[in-house]
């Protein structure tokens, strides 16, 4: 198993803080970078991607795609475009090949929600972003399943683990606080 070259855990307590972290990361990315986002439904993968887009300076409007598997957000300046993929409904690596991400990799930052096990072959380097939610919610702590979806937008704690693989990430993507 390939060893990570860089890993760091961050804590956020709101969607806005998650976007702040992602914005800082986005500002340090460049064309060719590949990011895989992992975390349960509602963990904050799309929220994180919105912050990345701001940091990159691409056209806003990053949403959770329902039927569209891939959206390209063009740069508003001279930086890379953002290619945002949601692989949740993909069944196989074959289907991801149909999207032809190779074609846009070199001029874009490519972000794939649910991409683990599907897109690692696109680059010799990648960042894996894992969003972990505290079970039971910030106030509960009893560990029971969250079933009240009416509170889904309330700000909660997340641990965001950023792990770098490959030569691109031999130095940290973010200054370590
Ligand atoms: N600390 C936090 N970081 C990120 N999102 C948070 C946080 N606290 C609460 N939230 C809320 O959690 C939800 C995350 O939704 P989001 O669509 O980003 O998740 P997702 O991982 O993309 O889900 P899916 O698997 O359905 O694509 C949002 O409603 C957001 O406001
Ligand atoms: Mg999403």
C-alpha cells in the first residue's frame, strides 16, 4: 500500500469554517491537481468544494449534482478551471472513463466526490480529503444515529483530514498552523 507523504487533521465547527479551510487550500492548488473527497452523505464534500472554487477563483454555482456527473467551472482569471465530479452513482471504473477526465486534467483542478478507488490512476499524485462527522451531533455525544434531518443545516463539528500522496505533495499544501 502506497504511503502518504503528508497528512494533517483540521477541525471546523461550521460550514463557513470548512469553506474557509477549503478556500485557503484552493488558493494553493494548480492545474493538474487531483483531489478525492470522502465522507458520508451530508458530511460536507460539496460545501468543501464550494470553498475550493472560491480559492481558485472559478465561476461560482457549485452544487450537489443530482443527475449530472461532472460540471466544469471555468476560471474567472488566469488560474485553472475546476472540474467537479460526483461519482456517487457510478458503478464502475469503466463508467468514470466515459467522462474522459484525462482530457481536462492538465488545465484544471479535478475534484471527485466519492472518488476513492475510481480515479487514482489519473495522476501520480493526489490529495485525499476525508470529512468526519462527530456521531450524535455536537451537543449530544451519546453516539446515537442522527435521524432528525430538519437540523441538517445546523453547524456541527467536522474533522477534515487532508492526506497527500505522490511527489506533488512532498511539501505541505497548507502552512501548518
Ligand atoms: N462543519 C461543517 N462543515 C461542512 N458542512 C457542515 C458543517 N456543519 C454543518 N454542515 C452542513 O452539512 C451539510 C453538508 O452538505 P454537503 O452537500 O456539503 O455534503 P456532501 O458530503 O456533499 O453530501 P453528498 O454525499 O450528498 O454529496 C450542509 O448542509 C452544511 O451546512
Ligand atoms: Mg455532495
